C-alpha cells in the first residue's frame, strides 16, 4: 500500500509540486545546519552578536530598482592585507583594507575595531585612508590606554562620532572647495573635493599599530561602514539578519508541524479505533471525554501556562498535541464502527486473538494510508497555530520562528514604517510551507479515498 501511495503521489501534479516545495525547504534546512553559524540561532536575541550589522537595512537587491544605496560592509582581520616591519626597534604591524565605493549615497557611519594584547607600554594606533584621488587622510592617531583588563587585552571600537576623528579632519579643509566644518566625517572622507557628492573609486584603509615590546600582539582588527542595504532580506530594528532568521525558522517550523501532527493524529487514530471497536458503554464514555476536550478553552490554557511556566516552544507543542487529536478520533471512530464487522476481523476474533492484537494487527494497518494523508494535511494547521500564538505574544521569544518575527515586526510598527521586508518573508514562508503539505496531503487523500477519486474523474 505504501508503494501505491508513493506511485500515486509522483503521478499527481499537485503531489509533485508539494514534494518539490518540501524538497526546497529541506535543502534550506541543510544550509542552516551546515553553513550558517549555530551561534546565530543560539544568540538570536543577543544584541551584542548582531552589533556589526546595520539597523533596519533593506535587502541589497532593492538598489537595483532605484538609486544605488550604499551596501553595509563589515571586514575583519581575515579580509586584511597584513604587513609587518621593524623600524628603530619598533615593530609596525599594518592591516590594509580595500573598499570599492560605487554607491550613489554616503555611508551612514563607520567604525574601526581592534583588539590588542600588550604589557606596560601601550601601542600607538594610526588610521589612514587613501582616497581614489590619491589624497591620504590620517583620521586617527593615539596611544592605547595604559590600564587594561586583567588578561592584558584591550578591545575597543572607534566610531565616526569620535572627537579625535573630527579634529583630525579639520586640517584637510584646504583640499575641499566647500566648508567641511559641521559635516559628518563619513561624508567628508568619501566626498569629492569639488562638490558634495560621492567620490567613486577604490579606498584603501590602513590600521597601523606601533608596538614597543615583543610581547605585544594584534588579536583582531576590523572596519565597518554602515549602509542602508544589507543581505538578501535586510535587517530589523535589533540589527538581526532576517535571512538567517528565515532559514533557521524552517527546521523549527517543520519540527513543530510534524511533531504535533504525527503525535496528535496517532493519538486520535488509536483512541478512535478503540472507541469504535469496543462500542457500547466504552464508546459512549470515550466520546464524552472527546467532547470535553473539544470544549476546553485551549487559548486560556496557553495563557495560564505561559504565565506560570514561561513561554517555551516545548510547552506549546505539548498543548497543541494534547488538544489536536479529537477531530481525528471522531473520524476514525466512525470507520472503526464499520470495520469491526468485517469478515477478517470477525475471523481473527473467532481464532481467539485478543482485542489489542486485532486492533493493532488487523484494523490500524488498514487505516495507515488515510493516516498519512491526515498527517500531511494537519502539518500546516500546527505551524499556523504556533505562528498565531507567537504573534499574540505567547510564543517562545528565544527562537527565530516566523511567528515570533511577525510579532516583533508588529511590536515595532514595521507596517506603518514601510519595513516590508520584516513582514512579507515570514508570512510567505508560512504560506509556502502550508501549501507544500496541503498539496501532498490532498494528493494522498485522493489516492486513499475512492469516492474522491471517482469525483475527480467525473
């Protein structure tokens, strides 16, 4: 029967589309596990992890439809060309970065990062920027602090708003045909000297460290230029890369949907078969229990659980499983009422087989194809339920689920602010995942339900 289901699925146009979408989602899941750093999942809500990303930046491809916005750049030690020399007993370590400026507007800001290990004599840091017009500006020159942390490592970020940078640019007024006083440093550094517009070309940024003892070492350096666009899906107000969140949301959504669906359908299958097979008072009592679960206010229970035990994804899954089996139980019970009178079931009872063996050996295997279709059809409902709970603030805030992303966007008024890339992608992913399982489940149902198959032929 399983072979018949598979053959029928691959022959169905809807089934092929559904399996193709599911395959695409599974391939993105593999990308998340194998390519994307796990820290981006574990530290999704940690602002320090995303500090190098821009705030509320649009996707980079939006620049293709208008003026070319400056794309956010983040470079570290691995991107630098490193040279080292000794001059008069002083070691000079130079880290050079190359940036191609082809945008139509200026960076929003910039910062220089460094982490240096040294002893009693602090190094001196000099930062130079060589522009496409061959003018070199020394934008920073200062010794590092004499008092550092216990492990002798000093880590700092020099922002474009640093007074030292503003003062260093003042002597270069003669290079420009317009006053640079009061203009932000990132505009001065990347501006044409004749008029206030972007000077296109290649910029060379040099971070030079003068080290006065052999024990000193440069642990890390970096350059960040803040842009208006970044990544495939942009960033949110917390600087989080939304593409990373969307990708990590796939395995979470599949885990929620499949776990809730499989367990709730399995519970409903067993419960319904036992109720229908036993009949009489047992059937009546089990159906009354079913009605009680139907009438129970699930949302109120979720609110109480979130207040009492905290918002955990596992609690949400447990509650969705606990209150997701009743519909399946009613359908299966009606089928079991008919199947208990089938000849092979009666023969098994006459041979002395126990009720438990009859149920699990002769009845449930016949219902598995229908169960497979029910599982596939139920997955979108479980995913949508979690997304809805997260959207109203009852989800797990530590996980990058699509519902939680929509909740954060709604809290930040993303719609009214025009931050569409924070809203549309998670909504589309919920719809796409639901469509995949709906098409698969609908195709399986058509295969296992002869009446539907006849109607489709007609």
